[in-house]
C-alpha cells in the first residue's frame, strides 16, 4: 500500500478508504508548487481521533507523499521529550528556573558547569523552551535528570515504534549517549542522530491537547480510536502552555504574534515547537514546525508535523506554510471539510 501513496489523489482516497481530506491535500500541494519547495513533508492529523487529514511530500524528483513516513533530523523538536521528562520525572514545572552562561544557542562543554559570573542569566523552563535554549536543556539532561528518565520518556512518547499500523512507517530513533557531552547533545536536540517522522511529530503534539494522552495516527477509516497516556495531566497543561508561548513570544512569534487581527486565527489557540539543523540527503537546513491548533469554542483540534529542507533559494519556511494550512483548515465551511 505504501507505494500507492506516492501521489495521493481522489482515486486512491476512495480505493483505500483513506482518512485524507482532499480539499486540504490539494491546498498543501498547491502551495508546495507556488513556493517551489525543494523538499517538504507535511502531516496534518485530527488531534482527537488520529485521522490523518493530509500527508504531502515533495522531494527532488517531485511529489512523493511517502517521504512523510521517513525519519529525518529531529533537532530541537526533541526538547519536547526532555521537557516532559523534566516535569514528570524531575518534578519541575514551566515556572521552574534554571541558569545558563554564554549564548543560549551554542553548546560547549564549559557551558555545562554550574557556575555564576557576569555572563550568567536565569530563565524559566517555559522561556527556555520557547526560545529553544540549548544550554538549559543540555543541563537538564546532564545535571538535573540523567540519561534514564529521558530514555524512558522517549519510549513512552513513541520512539522506536512505528506510529502507523496500516502501512510501513520508519520508527523515530534517538542518539544514544556514551558520555556526558553526548547526553547534553541528546537532551537539547543538538545532534544529527536523533530522527523523527512528521507522522510521529504530529502524534507527539496531540498529547498537549488530550491531557497527556497521545492518539494513534490512522490513515484508513474505521476502527477504534486509540489513546496512550504518555505524560501526566499537569505536565500536558504545562507543555501546551509552553508551546503556546513559543508562538506568542518565542522562536515562532514572528509569524504568529499578531494573529489577533485575523478573523480566523484569532479564534484559535496555537502552540508549537520549532527546530532547525543542517543536514545531507538532501543537503540543506532542516526547518521544523511541530504543533497544534485548537478552536476553543468547538473543541476541534489538529496536530501538525511539518518539515521543510531549505536550500539557498527557499521561498517559504515551515512556520509560514503551517500558518497558511491552519487558516485554510479552520476557515472552510463545514460542508467543504471531510472530517471523520
């Protein structure tokens, strides 16, 4: 069946009884052409029942939606796992304060030492998450938690397991540390060995809107909705709040800060985690948006895993493309949507 999903069309949706929303799939494909995506994978999932509403991929050879089933560098998206481990296993909250020295976006061995000098700053876990502070998350791994809670949390949140049952989907995997600095690289996402699929990324985001229960994605209609509790309810509320903070005043605020003036987006709660790292095959900068959008009035929510690989001539980034997708989805009249 996987080979039949290279190009998803209305025929394949009917033939395989797919959960794909054709209008949304077409919208994403249209924007992929409009903005000349070099490489992109976008998964949109109903956050409550797991139906995959769109699964679009664009590679060097053209459209290939099965690229969404392959794992790629996770980068700072893994900070979601470390944050959950810190709260569930370490007893920290989004208001817990940590210190760091030097630049927040580097990771040198001397930054892992707890010391205070004139370059030391204090920051809450929420702000460290929103601004993707490598040093704080590295120290959470090396100084405050250790390896085991992070590995256990990663396992609970779906690493090493295919997120889909109907078709082959590469399991997400992590970088196994052999020393303290490796552990720092793992906890902060500052490595090229930890990899995740857009399907699994969207699945992880669903836990933030389901009180800590992660929904199992499905691409074929029918069957029972499956939920797996992967974090405590208080942790889920803190994670959702930190993801919202990321779009409001963190790394994604440039695209989402002023949504109050948009007639569609102002009615939504939007949260996310960004991630970026250079890589090969294909060569370029990995640019992630992993998050959710929820209409608080209706309760309807979607989870999104969007990875673009940016070359030297990119026209759009993951946050902008995702904003367009969210707006299109929630702006449609009910009779256009094919939501199951």
